[in-house]
C-alpha cells in the first residue's frame, strides 16, 4: 500500500501509517485464509503494535487471560510510555481496542484490552 509522503509526520500520523500497513497483513494471509491459522494471534498483533508505539519496546508485557466467553489482554509498558499507548484523550487506546475487536471477530471470539498504569 502506497501512502503519500507527509513532511515531518507526528506520532499520530506515524501510527496511522503503521496501522494501514499492518492490518491487512495481520488479518489475512496471502492465500485468502485468516492469518491466525498461520500462527499469528491476537496477542502477537497487539504486542507488535504496542512495541512500535513506545520508546522502550523491550518493556512491553502482554498478559492474556480467558474469562468466561472472552479473552482479556492486559498491556503493561514502561512508566513513561503509558501516555503513548493511551494517546491524547484515549484515542490511541480506543484505536487499539477497535482493531483488537476486528481481529477477534475474524477468529470468532470477543476480546478486551486493559492498559495497566
């Protein structure tokens, strides 16, 4: 996917460009089969995006719990990176949750993202 060059892009623009490049690749494999069947999972998806949002990718920890009919993901990042994952007015966190919902729906599941302080 070719995206027009943006002079001096801000963090939001970089995140949007990253998401535009990643979502099709993560949701679908080249042969039309869901990518989750090729070993990719919702956890890998979230971890990949979170690592690209923060300044300290080595500190990203993503825990997964099964609760009743849904999967709960708990994202932990370094103290200074929490704001980068949440974003202004929670827009980045909302976008992450929306994407997670889309990936979960492709797998026939429900998922929740919690961001630890």
